[in-house]
């Protein structure tokens, strides 16, 4: 299992808690990333939203790509996964930017391709926001241009949405043939696009049974398409680790006490503009990315056992959220990560007898 984390660019992950003691500043994000390397985390996901979806559109937030480039220069081992939304970007320019950040990081830059869901944000920032399936049509062309720019000396492309003529990109990315493309989607159209064009699949938080079904389904779709297996299956999760289950449940109750605020401004668009497999409740939305569904809530021992259950279901990358980020990440690294290893080894030893 690889342990990743969402970079804290919104000032927190909790829509019902005003001050999570994790400011939306580059200095804080840099500290978290550098400490994370020391504690054994492998990956950080930098979400791309121009409005703050957690604390409200009027609140501070960091821009994803400039933040990713800056982090690449001040870290040494961390995989830096930046989200990219085709409706806001020129694909040829994006390919150039990504190759440059890949060089800054010495081959540690990857992309999370997101087809977008927040119509109001697109209106404010001049993004292109169309019907659901057409967003994936655009995404497919966008990815084709990225790959073409990264792998051809001279690249030409003409599609419905993009046209590139005799384009050169040098230097090429450090990673060959190109940086890993992650993507997540639950609609039939989204899954089709991901199977055909991306390298790894990432999921919102879900129960073990839900995630096991998704992993098995995407593996089968990939095989039927005649593609190489996905490189990775990742899942988002929010962690509440405490000395006792009672303490963990008390914290859960505190953070899910729904208080309608501007942090819920994107709720209707997220539910209505996406084609979700599960009906999303307001309480689920109180924590980002359905992070409560995996139930990483309890003692270190309980959480370690649940992580092993997800590992058995096919997850090999956890994209974790914590509040406050720095303190809770350190506790998880010191109390939970070693337990997972110990319990995995113990199970393997028992299986060998």
C-alpha cells in the first residue's frame, strides 16, 4: 500500500468547522509536503478548483499548477499529482507545462484528469462547461493531444475541440513515454474514457464492498479493451485516529454536525452535474470526497485492519485527508503505518504455515 494525501490548499476538508488550523498558504502546504516525505508518504494530490469548494467561494485557496511547480522544487521524493480540467486549459500548452514540471521534479510529476462538475465556477472563470457526456468527449481529445505532444517530434491533431499543427515540444518529459495519467469517474461515459485513455483509476471513498466491485469492474473493462492493466487503483479517505473508539466517534459527531454555509455552495452542482453511482447525502458531503465512507475512524488497530481489507480489495494507493493536517498525518505515520506492515506480515506468516 502507498500512502498519499490531498495537499491542504483550501484551509481544510470540513465544511462544518470554520478554523481547522491549516491555513491556505504555500508555506503551510510546503511544510506538510516536506514532513510527509520524512514520514513515508509517497504521493500528494493537488486539487484544481479556482473557487474554494470547502470553506466557500469567498475563502482563500491555492492554484494547483503553480503550487505543484513550486513543490517540485522544494521536495525530493514525493510524487506530485496535479489535477487538470480540460475545460480550463489549452492541451498543447498544458503538455509543455507538465513536461517542464516533470523536469523540475526529476520525474515525479503526474496528472489527475478531471472532467469538472461545478458550473458556477466555470461561469466565473470563463471555463467551458457543457453537458456531461460532451465533457468526456473533450477530455478524450485533450488527453490525445497531451500524449501526442509528449511522444512525437512533430505533432499534428485535428478534432472536434482542438487543432494542433506541426507542434514541437522539447524537452520531452523525464518519464517515458509520459507522466502517469490518473482519472476518476462513475458514469458509463466516464469509465469508457478512462479505460481507453488513462493509466490509473482513482475513486471517492466507499465501503470495502463498493470499492471491490469498482476495481473488479474496471479491471474487466480494461482487459476487454485489450489494454495493459491499470498501474494503480487509488481511493480517497478521511482519517480520524484516536486512542479509543469513543474518542473517534465523538470527533466524527463534531465534524458532521451540519451547519449550512457557503462551504455547501457547490453541493447542488456536484450532485446534479455529475452522474454518481451512489446517492450522496448532505452529511457525506460535509467531509470532502466521500471521505467518511471507508470508515477510517477509530483506534490505530481498527484503522490498520480496514486498510488491509481495502488492500485485499485491490486498492494500492490511499489519498488521505486529515484535520488538522500536519499533526494528524504525523500520528497516522507513526501509529498506523507500522501496524499495517506488522499485521500484513503476521497474516502472511499464518498463511504459510
